[in-house]
């Protein structure tokens, strides 16, 4: 069900972008940190906003995947260290049980 909803959202977004690209738009003046960009079409601003949003989303997904991978490696190392310590405890305790008792 979730996959179908995701596909539907992608199709609707594609139709919306196609409508913005194909429809004629008026011009506007944009100011960006003191830089005035005259005669930009509204379509250009929308497509630019969509592209920047996709780049930001892609960057955040890369960061998230790296953090997830780092966390998994850290947990695996901790588990391996714990297993190694358990093995050492078993080895040392088994030596104590079978060691000859000191004679007085």
C-alpha cells in the first residue's frame, strides 16, 4: 500500500513539474543576498527551487546513510569486542578449574 502511494506521489509530482515547464509564465525580479536577478520567469524560479530541493534531499540522504553505516559498524565492533571478552573469560575460568591446586 505504501509503495502504491509513493508511486502515485511521484507521478503527481512529475505531472506538476511538466505543467510548470510547459506552461507560459510571467517574468519577475528576484533578489538574492543583495544581488538582483531581473527578468526571470516564474517557471525558471520553480524549476530552480525543485532542483535545489532535490540536491538538498540527496545530500541529506547521503549523510543519513553514512551515519547509519557508521552506527552499524560501531555496534558490530562492540559486539565483536564483547564476544572476544566472553571468550577470554571462558578460557581463563576453564584454566582455573583444571589447574592443579597448590600444595601447602
